[in-house]
C-alpha cells in the first residue's frame, strides 16, 4: 500500500499546521486552565476542520477519513484541547458543529470530556461527577451509564484518537532529537552518546510503525485494523513521551518542559475511545 501523500493532502496538512502555529499557544492554554477558546473553535470551523468529511452539497469539504487523520495528527502534535473528535463526528447532524459555532461532546464509555464547556452532549450523562484528570487540559466527568453509538462512529472516533496519539508521538520524537543535538555534556552533545542514539532511533521506529497502521486503517476503516492502529499509536505516544523525558534528563521532570504535558495527554487518550485491553481482545478475536 502506498502511503505517500498527494499534493492536496500535503497542502491540507501544511494548512492545519500553519493555522495551529498561528493561533494556538500550549503554554498560554495551560496557564489559562481548561477554558475552551471559542474564537479558535470557530476559526477551525471556518477552515473546514470539522466539516472535512461532510459532502460538498451539504456545505462540507467532501474529503475522507485519510484527510481527517492528517488533520487530527496535527492537532495531536500541538496538544490542541477540546472535544475535537465528538464535534467532528457531529458535523452535519448537530446544527453549528460543522461551522465551529456549536461545541459537541459525547459520553465515551463511562467518561465524558469538556462537559461544562459543551453546548451539546451526545449520550446520557445523568448525575455526572467531576473527576480529577491527570491532563490539565482535559477536564473529565464520570457518568453512571455508558452511551452506545453506531459502529461507524465508534471506529472513526477510535481512529481519530489514534491519529492524535500519532501526532503527539511525532512531536516528542522531534523534541528529543532537537534536545540531543543541542545539549552538551562532558564536552560534546549528548546525541553523540550511543545510549541516547538508541533511544531516539527506537522512538522513530515506534512512530513510523504506528503511522503505517493509522494510515492503513484510515483507508480501510476495518474495525480490526482500527483497533490495531489505536494499540500501536497509544504505545508510541506513551513510550515516546517517556523516552523524550529520559533524553531531557532532570529538565524533563520540570513544569517548564512540555514533555510531561504530552505524557499526561497520552495517558488520558490511551483510556479513551478504546483501551489497550479492548483493542487487544478485538485483534485477538480476529486471529
């Protein structure tokens, strides 16, 4: 299978990256706390982020899952907060979702994210209870009754979550390599040490294996391939963040470094949409 991007797909990825670089500041978002940037949400809507898969005759962009994966990979790369997946899936069904005027969240298993900020909640929340989230930019509530969704929405939601994990894994790999090239110890850059080289090489391998799985699942949308992609992307995001922290040494443990934010978001995403245990069962049942 050829995973080389077309010129249009490259342009889409570059456009989303430019928009996020211009409009989103991770540190400013962390300092502000879990407050949704409505202006940015609307700008994402204007750029077609939420309406990527919506047919043109319904006001959408008319693209498919592979293009949505590229967009969500960029969102994961910068740790863009908010119920992006739920709003994207609701485009065309919930008025205002495609345009970014309506923020939609959904009950995912026993959890729902951004409940207080959402305009529309899909699924029954009942007496939802706020729970402590390890990620400062993903507020969570626990709900008494898990929601049910259509199979297609479930698989696509899992795939987009995997794409976000892939973007985060790529970002921490790039951060580790950049730090290894600039940090000096014992008179030379730490990237010259074999142990650091091995860490960075292993990170790259995890990212590229996960990328192949996520891109393949975007083409087929096969439930088993989607489960495998989520499994690999979760592993890549968590382990690459840990290895990036290792490369950074003592600095990686400080609040000033972004590494811990990637690790915390990776932990939260790994428990969302499809857990590792559930993904393993799905893959095993197909063998």
